[in-house]
């Protein structure tokens, strides 16, 4: 059971906009930044969003992050076949004194 | 360009020990906190441990506390994870990851090294 809650799966068609939610509590998302990662099959996770809504250089602006209270979302617009991957949210947890992850969302591009 | 290369993984018997290493290049190693994150086969990401840039502050997941020890040698730009009393539940790919501070998640990780605990 992960500390952060994500839907196990999501799907969309090319060109569509999809969102992935991440729910936490006051000790993690409610008081700290949220991070989002993309993991393509057989590869290491790659940072997509940091500080809840900032994109590292090289990440397309089709990816955006937001946070409200104890929940966060990752939005992917103009969906492409290469976006098919697992997506994870993460945050520091003040009560656990550690990083907590969501269970991951498998995105399928139909 | 930042590069993190893990090594030391392999097959170990239950109850055994293993020491992972992570060599960093292309970055001022001592300026960053470092993490170990693992991923069991077919499962999600799990944070294992974090160490501050100076090495003076460490954090551990409850699942490894008392069995794993994180350390670093800034003169060698190398991160370590000493793993003792290993069990099948520790079987995973272990990623070395760089973070801005101890209380943030990682920004970059290596390709990982596989640890298999089995008799």
C-alpha cells in the first residue's frame, strides 16, 4: 500500500489530453513539493516535473503539473504514442522523514 | 553531463550481505544529497535511503532501517549502500539518485544494479 494514491491505469488517444491524479496528506503533498517521473519499459525513471509545477530542461511543455491542498495532478496534452509509460508521483513526508511514492499509473495510448 | 553508474549488484543468499557503489561524474558531488531508490520486479518505486552532501545526515525507510547503511566518499565522488541481513523482499533494481537537498525527491538517477536474494 503506497502512501501516495494514484490510479493504476489511464488511457487516451493520440492528440488527447489526459490527467493523472496523486492524493496524499498534510505531511507530504500538503506541505512539500511534488515530483513526477516517467518510466519507459526497461529504463530508469526520468524526472518530468519538480517543485510541483516546474519542468526540467528538455521536457516538452505538453507535460504540466499542479498541486492543490493534499492532491496533485500531472497533465499530458497532445498525447503521443511515445508517452506510453508508467508515471509516478513523489513527495517528501515530514512524518516519515523520507520520500514517499505513489504506486504508479500505467498510461496506455490507444 | 551528469553520470551515475551503479555497481555491486548480484546474487546473494538470504541472510547475506552486499555493498553497492555508485560512481558520480560531471557533477560537484559534495553539493548534492544522494538517494538510493529500488524497484522490485514488476513493482513500483520505493525510496530506500538519503544522505546529505556532507554525509552528516541520513534517513532510512523503515523496511531497511537497522540493516542498510548509506555512506559517501566525496573525495572519490562515490556513494555506497551496505546491505546486511538480506531477504527475498530486498530483491530489486537499486538506483542511485541525485537530489537537490535531503528533503526533496531525486532529479536524476543512474541505470540501476540488480540485487537478487535467493538460495
